């Protein structure tokens, strides 16, 4: 499975990388400002990291490319903290700060609002969060899956495979359900698949292009070796025929000269 991890300057970047690779996935990392240099449709899903440097509100110009990608891509998305907030802005939701701009931080318990595969086999509903902003108005075509004392914690698009979590599933893996939620998301992607897989004439993805190049190289080597082998076989056959036929040709030529001379003397 190929994952695109977008770095939004989170201080938990190494933890996200470890989480993403925990199931043997291949992870491509790119900074948010360089999103236009890569095709998001080449990946099985996208992770939007958190970010501790620039909040979404007041800094939307820094995230214009990322917001446009979120709105337009068909690739499944998993947004974490600031990534959750970017999803909200992309689909016309709104955010608000906590009182006096205070930060909520620590391990808290979340409560399910709706049943979903993202909660499969989860018993411990504790998560770690650290943020100043929370959802105020639900974005279009999204539903609320879980809440905490601090507000909405998990949202899901009604039609697309897009999930956003306000908490950090990559932190305190042994004390929270973060990894289970992330693993369940990966399972959802595996079962439902990338939408482009179900469309005829879809563009080849990165791994498929690589496999195609390998097959092409194998064919080229086979043809080259076949031609080279046939060339040497032809040369060998030529010399063999010469060795066999040349003496007979000389004998036949001498016999023909004798017959011509005899006719000339008649």
C-alpha cells in the first residue's frame, strides 16, 4: 500500500511516520507547499499531518494548495488535528477557539455518536489531543462520529473516504485507541478501494507503472538476446553449409568445364 504523508510542520512527525509504516506500507513524504509537484491519485490514501507552527485560521494562504487538493482528489484522506481542521475549511465548515485561546491537552475519552467501521474491535475509547481550535459548524456532507468534552473528535464524509480526527492517534499508542483507529481506516481503504480502481481507463498508478517498465525491459532483453542468438546461429549455419557444399560445388564446376570442352572439340 502506498501512502502520501503531507507534512504540515507537526512536532509528532516521526510518530506519524512510524504509525504509517507499522503495517508494512510504503510512505512518500512531501511538504504542504510542494503538493503541486506530485499527483495524489498515485497513492492508496493521504495522511494530512497536524501542525504546531501555523494554525489554519489566519494562515489559509499557506494551505491553499492543500485545501484545493482535499476538495478535488478522489484519493481517500485521513486528517489529523490540523489536518482535521483543513478538511473542515475545504468543505465550508467553520472553526472556533477555546475560551481565551487556551489549549486542551492530554488523554481524554471520546464517545461514539454513530456506529462506523472506524470503531471496529475498539474497547478503549481514550485518545490524546493537543489543540486550541475546535469544530463550530459541520462541513458540508460530513457526519459527526464521535465527541468528547472538548467538542467533535471524528468526522466522516458521507460519500467519499475522508475521515478527520481532532486528536493525535500517533501519540501514546499503548494508552489510547489511536493505532486501532488508524488501522481500521487502512482496512476501510483496503475493502472499499481507491475510487479510480473502479473506473475504466483510469491512469496507471506508481507501482503499476513500475511493473509495466519492468515487463517492458524484460521483453526488450528477450528480443535482443533472441536476435543475437539467431544471428550467431545463422553465421554457424552459413559456414557449415559452405563446408559441406563447397567441395561439391568445385567438383560440379570442374565437371561442367570438361563437358563444355568436349562439346567444343566435336
